[in-house]
C-alpha cells in the first residue's frame, strides 16, 4: 500500500486530497476533500483521467485566422494529442455560430469539437 496526495482541480478551492493505493489498485482512506466531488475526482484521475479540451481551429473568410473551440464533453487525457492533431488538420469556413459542431465524433470518441464563439464572414479576406 502507498499513500498519495493530489490537488483536486474541480473547483477553485483546490483541496489537497490524500488517499491510499492498495496493491490491487483499489483506493481507500480518502481524506482532505471538502465535498464528494473531490473523492470522485481522485478515483477517476487514478483510473481514467479525462479533461475538457479548449483550443483554436483555422478559419477562412473571417476577420481572425483562428476560432476558439472546445470539446462537447471531457475526453481521455491519453487522447489529447490525437484530438489536437485532428483539430490542427481541419479548416472551417466563416460564418460560424456559437456551438456549431465543427468536427463530429472526433477520433471516434463520441465527442464533438464545437465553436466557443460566433464568427462572421468578412469580404475580401
Ligand atoms: S473537493 Fe470539492 S471543494 Fe474541494 S476542490 Fe474539489 S470540488 Fe472543490
């Protein structure tokens, strides 16, 4: 059995959560969290860590060259580079509306890449 500490990043309180990892991989003696989300975070982080991904995607025909995007749900941490590769290989065309789906089912994860803002088309760009 080993003891481990982790900072919960679910909210700005940043609780330091301590727990034991047993030889069979189970987690016990979870302490230091101020709410149940802290324990859930630790258990998920130790088994299948996931993150929401924010980035930008190339856009043509808009005032700006890149458009802010976000995943529609959290994705496995291990897939972040694969998803970034797909985002970097994609070019969208203006106009785009907030929450438009720009890449459907990215990397087969069942998650979409969506626009996190609207962007109008401009002439002569
Ligand atoms: S344990 Fe609860 S209160 Fe503490 S950082 Fe996590 S979510 Fe916030």
